[in-house]
C-alpha cells in the first residue's frame, strides 16, 4: 500500500508539473459536477449516447464511477456547482483518507483509461505499427484488467498515450514533432464524431519526451462544451460545462499548469483530436 501511495504522489507531481507560464483568463466561470448522484449519471450517460459512444463503453465507465463514490458522499457535493476557476480545488487529505479507507489493492482507473474507453471507437491508427507498450507500464495493465482489449486495441492505446521523443526547444517545432509522430502511426480521428479526445502534453526539463499528463473527453452540444474526466486516480470523476471551447482550454491550462501546482516544463500544449490549442 505504501508503494502505491508513493506512486500516486509521484503521479500528482507529474500532473502538477506544468510551466509557470501565464494564462490569459484565470477567472473562467463554469459549472461542474462529480457525477455522484443518479440524475447527473443519467445526464452524462445520455450526453455520451447522443454523441455516438457505445452503450457498453458508457456502462463500463458508470460502473467505475459508482464504485469510486461508494463512501465518498460526504467529501464532494453531488449536484451541479457554479464556480470561478480560481476557487476550484480538491482537498488532498480528504482524497487520501478516502483512498486508504477503501483499501484498494491496485491503483485506480485514471484519466487515460476513462478517456480511451469513451473515445476508442473514433480513433484509427496503423494496425501494423510496432508500438513500445512498456511506455505505459502502470495505466495500461489497469485498463487491460478492466475491459477486454485486442492486441490491436492495446497497441492503439500505447500509440495514442505513449511518450513522444522530442528534443525541440521552440514551441512550434515541439508541436510539429507531436503531429509528425501521430502522422507516422496514422493516428486519426473521426471528423464526423461530436465526441473528441483531449490530451495535455508536457515536457519536463529533465526529459527528452513529450508526455500525456492529462486526458479527457470533449463533447460540444447545444452551445455548450462539456469536459468529462477522471480528475486524478485518487480524485473524483467530473463533468464540466463551459460556454466555449476557449474557456474549456483555459480551464485545462490554468488548473493543470498554474504556479500553485508547482514545477516547470520546457513545453506544454493542449491537443483536441489532432488540433492544438495555445493559451489565449
């Protein structure tokens, strides 16, 4: 258990290790819910279903959500919450106490697992590509134990979320390396799908690789942009509603790359499918 907690702490540091660069609009207002009660779970399920996600994938994610919230009722609010970005946070001690009380014997589902389950059907890649599956030695085995993955799907997951070698220092060249990697493995997304995959890539100063520090699902519907994510292995599942894709991206940058979350990185960029979004 201590080993797992140590790893979780290292993952939190990784997720916090974005640059101290400025975000132009840190006062984004949005609504979010922890998908705890039946009403929000039904809303989330219907949203995903209307936008083409297979029902078995939705049911799988909902089963993990319900399991996670068993005993979590007094820690987070169960309905929609309106909030300013600068006031948004989760209490680490409460999350850690909940984790220990459940006596998990393995690391919980994380952002990449959930994002992949919900978006795997809109992603195509070169099925003959040779992928180094060891790049994701922690999260891939958890996903494989949760759902059946064919060999091709396992390699697709590894291709989409694997580290990308990059020694470029300037932002444009670094982004080009990420896009070139995706082109090399023919990682493509269904342009007709209204559900999309968001990946936040970072590159710590000590690394020569671009790494996926966070992954989530984006759905645009009825003039709103929804973000569905597993906030962190120990932290809640979350659906957030934004007025624009620009506000959604600002949330990712401000929440994941703020000074308060410590650390620096050489580069960072938000990718939604194969489109990249810079700070406003």
